[in-house]
């Protein structure tokens, strides 16, 4: 007898008698995708400018992405929001960033609907839309869509990837992470990296392996079941880290400097047809030093930083090629709808000189040219958290003005490739239609012939705000259906409408020409810039925004400003908030109240930076209750941070130690003058401040560090300087073992405590630790 099935909710079609022999069965039908439903693959690059991929005129070799473009189409008119989390929310929901409550990154959320960092459940993710249609859903890589206060083991987990429709997740929840010592989450729990840099570990390779594993494991069981994979590598965000051989491939290629690189990229873009032949290159950016003004050593350092970035990009391209190659191997590539995009323009977080350790930048510690030159042989390796200077950012955004975080096209115009050989006839063609990241979801639904759901898990859904560009995939002459798009990022505004673009930069057209970044915008400021601060460009004829027509086309400008306010009212953009450090310091709901006593236990998950005890710039103590067995014990009691900065409290060679890694610059230490005894022992470290912090000089509170064993002092040292603002990148607080990224060279690996560690108590005394809200804002915006 044939198996009978019925859809859940329908009446049972079988027969139920008194006994089995007078009954006939029927089964609720399993959830199956429509026959022939294609796979969907979103590839999201991080901080890649319009002019950095090879197929967009860039000077890095990206053969796999170039081939992807040859198998589909490239857009030269795709736009994002200018910042990471807002764009990613647009990509996954099809709604605007403020409609998603994601006006900025979650670390700068405020108490207004468009800014609170909580993506509404009424704004379903594409993963949630495809699950009921029989899709597997996987997310691999960078997330950064969960409120910063909710990424610890305390949850809640409903805004983690598995809470938003993804069945599997492997990656990191924050804005960036170390490529050799990443902070990893597997589904809903933390895991350690499966290898070390000495063993050849690199995060992008690991993410690619995991993506292949997720797809392959499902495919061998159900080869006809389609998947949606959201693959967000975290590259090319800082740290720019890649095995040396990849960077060395580019030795000498950037010695010409960023001005000539920009000119070469511009010429390539015209040759490729990405720009009209009469397009003009904007003037030299006032924030970028002239290459010829640099000394020979500075040029050598800056060129090497770009070599590392170029190698990092090619390495990332190679890993994407492995993923695409696997899909081809299992016969799925031709029927996979691939969309590749960058989340914003190239990043300027490296500052004018570049940095070998961004933690110095966050802590106002000045760069030292001699130290940076000494780092050259290991730049790109696990020791440094490096980022290139502004000049290469400017070149990477060719042909546009400015960069990430600003709403000139350098911040919001991005590379975008679509490939689907089975569904798109076009091969290697360009598309000039206007598009925005919010258009990706409706285009996928259009290609899959699916309607947006009315409700997801009982929550009525908001309208999709993007516009499908599916009609343009096979028709390069088709009109653009996306006619109007607003932009707002930390007070920097713009609006596109039918080939015209109005831009209102805040707090100025550049750092050199404007007010300090993060300057609050008053009512008077808004009135002034709404009458005098807007610029107007006819981008249909002037795509690089070189001819400001605000004075000669005043009526058109007023029209676009009016449109901006209409869109702002429609999509929760108001109130306009140009604040910087004040926005970071906004009080937000917390899972637990602030306290002066924290108790930690060994071998639990690491505690993320934002919810760990804050010991900088204040008196504090760390007390460990341990049992030392016969023969002694060793290992880490408590540590926080990594090789870019942090502290560690540990036992080694029978002695008690505390070490403070000052932003990777130097190690301050105290060691007990006698061995740690056996049996039940109390081990204690105290820090007593002896002077004020000088935050903007990169100096935290100096103080006296003391060690105690069972209440008796056994060691003392002066810590003449400490980290002023932020513990090191790439490691949370860990109890009973070392962090993955080594804080000191005294030990390697976990160095887990071999005695019995009962608990570690950290007490913060005296006044609340001093903080610098401006610096906190800078670090949060850079780590996205």
C-alpha cells in the first residue's frame, strides 16, 4: 500500500478503526522544498572598498571573485549604509537600518525605536522566511547583530543566530576578532579554535572548512534539500592578518604610493566600463598626507601594510574559491544563487600613519615609528593587530570621496556580484541599475517565486522595504525600480532620488575641515546645516560627486532635502543624533546591576569584555582560594585580554605571579619572593593607585602591585603605567586557564591550573573606575 501523507493542519485522511486490521495509516508530510528550488549563498566581505577587488579595478588579485563575476553580473550602483551592523541587518531582513533599530552598531544604541539595537521580530530574517519552505539555514562568520549586553552566556539567546532562523552557526558574535586567536561561538556556546598559529590555523580557513562541513553533512543525507548560507568572513576588517607568503607576493607593488595607486585603479575602472569615460577623479583628500611628504622609513612601513592587506584579500578570495569549488564538486554551484557584497566602504580606523596594534589607538597610546619598523618582519602574523593608514583607505574607495562611516559614495557604494548560472543567462555583464542592500531579500524571494510571509512564529511581519532587482539580472537596459533611498550615519546624511544625490556631512566634509568627530548636533546646528550644509550631485552624470550643484540647482536640492525628511519620518530616522562619546555612554538596560564584588569559577566560558569586571584605573584585588597538592601546582588563576594587552594572575615554578601587558608595548610584573605552600591556600593580588590617569596621553593609573599568600605580603612592584581604557583585543576574562591569545610569554596554550581552584573573587574598591567616553566610542566604531 502506498504511503499516504497529509499536510499538518489538514484532516487525517486515513482510517481509524477499533483494531489495526480495520484501520489504514497516514502521515504528516515532512517539510520539503519545492522541486528545483535553488540554493542561496550570501557572501559578505568586511570593509572592502569599491576599488579593491580585481574585477572592480583593484590591485589585489582576486581570481575566484573575478570568475564569479564572469559567471554572472557586476553592479556598479549598489549601496550600503556606511557601517557594518546596519548594513548586515538590511541584507538579512530587507528593511532599512533604522526600521531594524540598527542605526549604528549595538554599542552606540540609544533609547529610540530606530536606534535601540534590537531588530524587531516583526522584521523577519531571510533565514526565518526560508525555513518553512524546506531550506537548511547556516550562518558562518561575523554576526554583530545581537545587543552587546546580550552576547554572554547569560543570554538571552533569542537574538543570536539560532534565535533568528539559522539552524547552525559557527563564528564570532562581535564586530571583529583575532584571525589567529578568535573568540568563537559554535551554535549557542563558546568553543576554542581547533588549532594554533604554529599549526597553521587561520580563522578564514576555519570558517570555510565549517561552511563546507555544514553544507556537505546535510547534502549527503538529503541531496535535493536546498540551503541558505550566510557566509561573512570578517576579512578584510582589522586585524589585517595573513600568513607571510601571501603578503610577500605583493612585495614592492605599492611602493608607488596611494596617489598613483588611485590613478591606476581609476584607469582600470574606466577600461572595465565601471565608469563613464568622462568621469572625474575627486581632488586629493585633505586628511590624507601626500605620499611624497613621507620619509623613506614611513613609505616602507606604509607600503608593507598595504602588501599585508592585499595578501589578506587574496587569501580570502582563495578561501571563497574553496567554498565555491566544493559546491561545484557536489554539483550545486550552477543552481546556487550567489550574492557577494561588502558591508561598507574601506576603513579609516588605522589613522593617518597606520597601526601595528589597534589597541594603542583605542588607548591613546601614540604610534612609535621605530617600534613599528621593528615589527615589519612579523606584520600580518599573530603578534600584531595591524591596520593600514588612511591613504590606502582613500585608494581602496576609488573613484569616490571619503570612506566608511560617511555617506559620501566612498562610504556607501560597494562591490556587488550576482551569479546563478541556472537562473541567469547573463555572463560577465555589468549592471548600472540603482540598488541597495535592502533589495537583496526581495530579489531572492522573487527569484525563488516566494511571497514574504504574513507572520513568523506568530508575529505579524512588517512590509519588506527593499525593491527586487530580479528583472535587471538578465536585462541590462531594464529601468531601476529603486528610485529613492535615504542615508544617515551618526548625523551624516544623504538622499538619492532618480539620479540625483544630496549629501549633508556632519560634523564636516573631512576631519581637517570640520568639527571633531562625534560633536553633538543642536537644534541650531541642524537649522544651519539644513540651509547651508547640503551638497547636490547629479550622479547620473557625475558618479564620483565632483561637481556640487547646490547653488545652481537650489530647487532640486530643496526637493531632495524634503524627501529626506519624508523618508526619515517613514523609517524611524528621527531624532538625528550626531553625538559620539555621549552616545556610547548612554545608559542601557542591563541583565545584572553593577557591583563591586565578582565571583568567578574555573573552566567556565570566557566572559566578554563588556560584561566582565572592570579593574582599570581603580583599586582592586583578585583573591583565589586554591588547594595545592603534594608536589605543587601551576597554571593560570585568572586572566583577561590577549597579546595586544591585558593581565594575568598565575602560578609558575612554585611562585605566584601577576603580569600586566601594557598594550603590547611592555610587560609589568610582580613575583612572590617565596614558594606557594601546599594545602589550602589563599592567593591574592592587590593594586593600589598612586596617581591619576592621563587618558589622552595613553597612560592609565600608576600604582603599587602587591602579592599575598594567606594574608602575608610576598611581593611588591611599582606599575608605573597601566592600560588606560581598553583591555586587549581578542580575549575575554577567563578563570582557571589562559586565554587563547597569550598575554605573556611565560606560558603557552591554556596553561590550566593543575591544583584545585575553588573560586576567584575580584573586588573593585574606591571610586568608580575612570572612563573616557570619547575613547570608548572610537573603539566601538572601529570594532565593527
